[in-house]
C-alpha cells in the first residue's frame, strides 16, 4: 500500500493495491475520504466543510473527546467546546503498518495508520480548560471490505479523569441503481437497534424503546444503548440492500443523527442544503455515562464499518 503526505503536510493518504483509498487530515485526525475499489466514496463530506483547520470538519469521521455534546453540569468539561477538542487539534502522524496475507495467498492487504495527540501538544487555552495529562492514539485501518477506527485513551496524570469518546461518522447514502426514484435517505432503513432503548433528543430527551427497523423521515438525533452485544452489527440498508454494517468494540452507545431540512439550513458549513438526503450519521461511542480513568488506566473503543455492496 502506498502512504503519502500532502505537500502542505496537512493530510495523509493511503491506497491499497486493489484500489481502496483513505484520506485523513492531521487536523482532528479526521478521515475525510474512504473510497472502495471502484473509487466510490463511502463517507459524506459537506461541500462547505472547512478543511483548513479553521473549524471541525462537517463530514467524514470527526473524533469526539473528552465530552460528547456539551456537559454544563460536569465541572471538569463544562468549559470545553461542543464535542471537546480532539477534532479541532493538530494530531501527529505516528506511522503506518501493513498486514499481508501469507505469501502466495490472495493479497488481502490492509494498512493501518496511527495518529497521536497528547496533552503537551494542546494549545495552552485548551490545556487550561481541561488540565489533565493524557495520551490518545487513533488507529485507522483500511482493508478491502472494511474500515476500522480505534481510539486508545491513556491517563498519564496522577489523578483520575472522566471522559466520553465517540466516532462521529457521516456515512454517504446513495443507491446503486440511480434509476430508483428514491435515490436518497427516504429509502434507507437501519436494523440492529430493535428493542434498544434510546434518548430522543428531538423529543425532550425522553427515553424510548426502538420497536423495529428505524427509518429517517425527519430530524433524527438519538442516543441508543443497545442491549445486544456490540459485535452485533447495526446495518444500514438502501432500497433493501445492505450498504453498511457497523460493529463496535467496547463502545456501548450508537448515536443516529440526521439534521433534516431546518438544521441543515442552519449550519453554514452544511452544503448542499438538501445534502441531508444523502448522509446518515451512525456514531459508535461511550457517551451514556462517564468513563473514569484512574492514573495509568487506558480505555479503548473501536468501530468497524463493513461495505455492503
Ligand atoms: O451527534 C449528533 C450531534 O450531537 C447533534 O446533536 C449535532 O449537534 C451534531 O452532533 C453535530 O454537532 P456539531 O458540533 O458538529 O455541529
């Protein structure tokens, strides 16, 4: 696999021999592109996304740490911006590793890119807002039929800290056969969340239970806590065909978000304005409670997104 830096050192790209590719901004270690072997883009990226480090990327896979949303009643993180500072910090590229099949086997190559962020590399303003010594290692692994992203949080301090972690993935929604009249979100359903409880953030944060497959027919913002094992996939179907499967490792929540018309209209960096018809956020995370890391402790959470077709 080919791993390259951009001229301005702002991004890293990788291509597998079979054509799959990744592009990652060092700003936020944000995956901004994941293409399959045919060059089909699997992630949604707003046409108005800022890619110059001036604000969090609207699309791709922004990283949420140490707080999901804002937590005004949580003293330690109350001063932080929405979704914390990981997605708006400059990460460093730590290196790559490839795994190949045994010699002579089909080249089921994969490439893993590692990125790091630690407290000394934060700007002083952010350090003052969350004064803990920590280290983050973010690994992005591209293989022929899946993308895995994994975050390891380590407490390097002499006192415990609480944190939340979430992988804010914007999946691209489109149908294989453009002749389908509904080439968009109206033809999507999400399975694997049945009987899961969820907090409905567009209905007074009331707690409800998912009865069957989820369809997106308006603004949707739900924090699910599935009762099934995290290895049971959340599946995104388009026109009845599996487009994505999402499995989790040590992440007990799944957020499902679609801003729909009004919220899309209200976000300056969300374009085109009807782009909500071609995206769906399925966000594995540990956000229902706080993860308390004792000094020297580590927390690891990961997602693997499989391509359906
Ligand atoms: O993940 C869903 C969510 O928490 C929504 O409530 C919405 O705020 C979204 O994240 C985007 O947040 P952002 O700070 O990126 O505009």
